[in-house]
C-alpha cells in the first residue's frame, strides 16, 4: 500500500478529521444537489399547475408511497457506500412479511414482528458472510440468496397469500397522527437513525473507509469483514421492516411482495447522487432519490399517463447519473 493510501485510511478513521471522509467534496455531491433542486422545482411546478397535487391528502400520500421502498433504500445506501449492494432485499421483505403473518396467527402480532425482524437480520448476516468471509461477488451471492428465498417461500405457501389476518394488523397499518401514517413515521425514524449512525459513530466512519479502500482500512486495524457483515445485516433488517409494514397495510402476507424493491432502491440511491463505486454518499441521497421517483409516479397518475413509462424514466435517470460518474472518472484517469 502506498503512503498516500495509508494516509487516506488513517484520515478516514481519525475522529478529528472524519468529515473529510464523511462529507467528501466530490462530483457526486453535484449530482445530489442538482437532483434536490430538480425535485424541489418539480414539486413547486406541480403544486402550481395542479390543485390535486398540492392537496394535503395527496402530499401525505406521496410520503406514504415513498416510505416502504424508502426504508429499503436507506439500507441499500449503507451497502453501496461500503462498496456492495443486495439484490435479495425484495425477497427478504416478502419472506419477513409472510413469516410475521404466519406467526401472528398462532402467537400474536408482537411475536410475528419479532420473528420477521430476526429473519431479516439473519439473511442479511448470511449475505454479508458470503461476501466478506467466502469472498463471493455481491451480485452472485445476493442473486443466489434471492432465488433460494423466493423458491422456498413459494413452496411453503404454494404461492398463495397468508390470510385472513387479525384486524389489529390493519389497525397498525392505518394508524396515523395528523395524517402521517405509521409507515411514514417509521420511515422518518429509519432515516434519522441511519443518518446519525453514518455521521457520528465509529461504525459509520468504517463503512466509508471500507468502501473507499478495503486494503488500506484493514491495514489500519479495522475488522473489514465485521463491518461488511454488519452493513448487510442492517440492509436485511430494513428490508424486513418494510415487509412487515406492507403486511400491516395490505392485511395479508404476500409471497409476491417486494418484487421490484431491489432495483427501485438501487435506482433511488444512484439517482440521489451516490455512485456505485463506494466510499461516498449519505442517507440524504436515498431520500432524494425515492421522493424523485415517487413524485414522478404521482404526477403520471394525476395526468393519466401510463405507469409503464415510469421504468423508462427511472432507467434514464440511472443511466444519466452513472454515465456522469463514469465520464468524470475517465477524464480523471
């Protein structure tokens, strides 16, 4: 390792100068700020042009729609910062929701939720161990995990939803304070918690350091494997939380749930300004990205535009963000 690499790693791990690692002055910040400005401009423009959009009920509905995938995107944000990603988050959410539903029928909702969150942590830990300990590629390991989860889930449920569930599930799902639903409140809690973890804890410093330079970080004395495993465990937990919330709103445990969540959460992170190369970014990227996608979907609904166009717009946004980062790196080299 070069002296410069060692210096970067030590700087990333030092408490006094960690801001250099946690708030990098990089072109990815430019993308994030541009996307934030576009999001704000879009919201203002739609509010002026369409009375239905600025209706408080519709604005609260946008937050509700963004909440579950937003929670998954927050976990995905950590994994991408660390230099990886997880394609199995949608399957984890579906499995967690079904497990919570099944357990609640015999032992009550609290035990169902506890079992679901434990399952998410366990699968995330397995994913992290395959990547950190076995040395598997994140794409291969999490794609394989996804296939195993979906196959097992379909076999155990015969691809049928688990229903009917106790009415307390729907009461939980539709609980609200001032119009802000329970899932929206959980979303805010997850955003604040993970933002604090990334910004103010040693673990957060290590996530950035691992994504920036695994070898240098390991030589600086950090247990890189433990950081990676913990990051994927958190990703599994956030997916399980989203799966439980979906069960509470739908009133069923569906094995088909969350099929698009992996790609949506990755797209949200990238569109929000975080490159897939690791080492930079923040929870704000996931929040900006998921609200950009949700506002787009809401506007298309209000103007009776086919929802089939949304993946096309989402793909264009991902290509622009990734293409900008690739061009910047090629110019730099």
